[in-house]
């Protein structure tokens, strides 16, 4: 019976760890998608390199 309880505890911990990693991966992908969506924004940064003078309009 003791081995069965240890197995259940280890199994629950692995499931929790997998869910945590899945959540982190989804958050990273969502953040990346949000950054990509913001690149096409018309009200964004004018130039990539701040040392250059770029015309805004």
C-alpha cells in the first residue's frame, strides 16, 4: 500500500509540473504574438536605431 501511495504522489507531482510548464509555454507564446501584433501598429516607434534621424511623416 505504501508504494501505491508514493506512486500516486509522484504521478500527481508530474502532472502538476507538466501543467505548470504548459501554462508558462502558453504565456510565452501569447506574449510573443502580442509583440508581433504590435509591430504593425501605425502609432509605434519611428526608427529602429535611435542614433539615426528618421522622418516621421
